[in-house]
């Protein structure tokens, strides 16, 4: 009789875990609370095919070859060379073609310490102004309002990955929803039973179970019913954006970021940049129709941006900074705007590691008693969606090897 595995959450992590488990011969049921799969990887239906914040797939990550072997990546939306060359930087209040050269010196280093903040470490090498610009640049991969205060090792890895040549970032034609749809079809073909609109409010008795949700939802499911897994306690994070977990939940908490998301459709104008990176503050806006014109109606361009804001700041503060970038790089964008959407993402942008911590210190995947976590804030390595992917594979592997028996579990 095949192993039965339950997956809660139908985003990128949940689908990865379901596919991996089914390929190994397990009988898998996946529950998704929303009517559609995808989580933060959902893409809105037309006429503007927007993701929940800017999305890209890094081709040197572990998920690239896994998806490629299963023919789940293509078609991609290649970025034309002329568009790639139109990347600009907003530094000292002006638009620039190149970032400070000291950033290249920092990206080449391989000795960034874990226990020192990035600004202190980088400042000792290239000076505080350049170090701060480098930190803000990594806002595209950290989403944090002040990446300089995070672990130097954490930020430097993201600096290296986001400045690599040729660029690692690639784009799914039609938006990430297309990738999710392909993964869902693949899962169904493997025999995975997918139930959407199926909210799970209590931890299922059927085990093993993989919880592939935001940590807040995982806390609600686990409550005080499970002891923390060995080594699972996350350290206290002074000043972190995510509040401490309630007592008895097994330290299901970790620092994340607060981010303002802005989506715009504007009438097409020659000369608009492909993307604009903020070096005076953490922020990034990108014209996604540069590589994929199908995301907006003909004659319009789709721009998406994210701006990190501090715990005490308002959404309006982030919007004001986003508009500073738009003013600098997209002339007359207000007069050209045909559609606009704004939102605030709290704790939904992945983990950030303060000084003295690494991914190993985040909430453990193995929670004991046949329960496993997957997602972008748990103990798994990688950048951006790679954390969800890696944790999902680990959760699947542990679930498949689990010796859990319902008769040995005392609720």
C-alpha cells in the first residue's frame, strides 16, 4: 500500500511537495483554501496580467533544472538585449547608467561574515556611502527597507546573485500563473488529488502532512498541539518586523519585511527603461512588458514595483518613494496611466536573516509527529522562491521516509 501524504497549500511550495511525493509513489491529496492555486505566484486575469509583486526565476537556482527536466519552464519571455541595456539606477537623486564601481568589489567577496551587519562589513571595504547603495540595491531580492542592518552573509549572497553576468533572472511568459498551471496539470497527471476552495482549519489526523503555507497559517493549524521539533526554536530578533510567535507554537516565527507593491499600466512611450533600481532607498520598479508584451493590451506597458518600508512607516511613505523612481525614469507617467493598483505586503516577502543567524536558525521543516513545513520562511537555503522549493523537496523526502503511526500520536 502506498504512503498517503496530505499537502496543505497550493502555492509553489505545495505543488512542488505534491509532485515530488507523487513521483515517489505516494498517494497525495492537496488542499488549497482559495478557489485558485498559486499563493503569491498567482497572476491576475487580463487585461493586465500582474503578479503579486515583481517575479523572476533565477536560472542558477536548484529549481531551474528540476522544472526543466519536467518540461515545466517554457515558454519563457526573453528580455531583448536593447531592453536589458536600459536598466537604470537612481542614485543621489539622479538617474544613472551604472552603479558605484565599489558594488562590483563587494559582489566578488566570498568572506562576508554571518555575525556582522552588511553595512558595517561592506563599509569597512568600500566606504559607507557605497556600502549603503549596495545594500539598497539588494532590496530587489530582500524586500527589506534597510538591508544594511541584516547579516552580511545573507545580503552579500543576494548581491552576488542579482548582479551576476549574464543575468540569472528569467521570466515566465504570461506570468507565474502559467508556471503554476503547468505544475498543476503535471501533478494531476501523476494522480495528485487537488481540492481548491478547501480551507483546513485543524491539523488533519491523516499523516504525514506537509504544511506549505505562510507561517501565520501554520501557527493557526499547529496551535499548541505539537511540541517544537528538536532545534526548531528561532532566536529572538530585536526590532524584527514579524512579532514573536505565541507561546506553545514551536517558535513558528521569523523576521520578514513590509513592502508596498505598486502596479501601473501606462501608454507606451519610446525610451522608457526596462527597470529602475533605487540606490538612495530600497526600491525597484520594472516594466514587465519589456520582455512579455502579452501582459498588457497593445499600446500599453505594465510596470510593477516594490518598495520596502520600516515597521513604523505608512503605505503612503512607500508610495511616495515609488513615485520618486517613476518621476525619474518614466516621463509623464501620470498623464499616461490607464490603470493603477497599490497594496501592502506584511510578512509575505520571505525570510530575512539578522546578524548572527542563517537559514539554519529559521523554523525547522520537521515539526515532529509526521508534520512538516515548507515555504519561504523556513530552514532551507536559497534566494527568493528557491527557499520554498528546497524546503518542499526536503519536506517531501522526510514525509516519504516517516515512520509515523497514528497509533503512536497522542493529540
